[in-house]
C-alpha cells in the first residue's frame, strides 16, 4: 500500500525513533527497502508505522504540532495490520521524501486538520492555498471555522458560505456568526 509516513531529520538523514527513551534512531534512505520479521509485527509496538489512509493529518497524533522538525515521505508498505489512523507492516520501501513546503504538503491532507495547524505554526505560509484546501477537504467545517479565528489571512465571507453548506449541525456556523461578525 502506498501512503505517507512521518520522519524526524538530523545531520545524518531521515529517521524514526521507535522508543524515545532508548535513544536508538532508525535511518531511512530514498529508494531503499527495509524488512523486519513478520511474526514480530504488532500495531503500536513493532514494525513500520504509517498513515492508514494516505492522510498527513493522521500523523499529528504521533508527531504533534512539531512542524519544523517533522518531515514526510511517500512509502510503500506491506501492511500487516491497521487500526483507525495507522497501519503497520513488515516491509517498507521509501519512494521519496517530500519537501518541507506548506504548499506541497497540504495536498496530502484529507481533512484540513494538518493544514490548519501548520498554517498556525509555520512563518511562511501561502494562506490562499491553505484556504482553498480547507474548502475542498473539510467536510463538517471545524477547520474552516478555526482558521477563520486564527489565521493571519482569511476570506471570511467565502468561508461562511462554505460553512452554510457543510455544517449540518450548525455548530461552526453559529460560532462563526458570533466570532466573525465584523468580517461576514
């Protein structure tokens, strides 16, 4: 299965640190295939872990809001098990590492969660592209609403129109009426 994986990066390259307390880093190289014993693979314990749905937002639970030190790559994984947001496997091939570029990485966000938090954290962000991505992928309006509250640049009128379409429970639309009132 082809999907996205989060990594750390230092002067030696891209790595994962399965146990932060052990201090051991496992380094990866583009184009290489890595294997672990299939019988030892267990979700959350051993094996190569990746996003279950090719969604960069799924990595946020494991690499929380550390956007300057988290890097991403496209990998091919022989999946053994999956649960919710992650999959684990015994054979992984590193297809490519992605540039640390907001305008590129938002294309791997299927919910808007990553786009929202990255734009709140990074200094050089193309808010217009981020906004368009939120309008495309946010299915209930949560990330559109929060971006309207927190981003430096935002089209509140266009966002409010989208909230009226997707916010079927009227949660975020009601909050936007109160918090964005001067902007819509």
